[in-house]
């Protein structure tokens, strides 16, 4: 699971849950924003984050999980 948040100085933060523990917060500078963020997962293991920065520019970032971060739910990939 991925969590995105804004801190007191408008910086975007990110952390993950691996099913046992939370990661430390990661600062995604310089994309500071006053807007709400949008996160979408187009496929398992990929999360895209989008928002408008305080400088009125659009910011987008894509996260791709490595195999150790993915939970298959006991299923295997048929490919």
C-alpha cells in the first residue's frame, strides 16, 4: 500500500506498507502543492501521482514496485 500526504510546508510525502511494517516517509521535493493530490494505479505495482504545484505547474510521478513489494494473494503470474 502506498500513502501520499502533504506536510506543514506543502511538500509531498510518500510511504509504503509491506504487510508488516511502514517505510520511513520519503520527501518528493520539489513538488510542493496547495492542491489535493490524485493517485491512480493503472495496474498492480504501478502508482501514478499527479497534482498542481504552488508555482502553477503540473507535477506527475510514477512509482513502480519491485517484486518483493508485490502481494500476489497466493496467485502466480501465468505469463
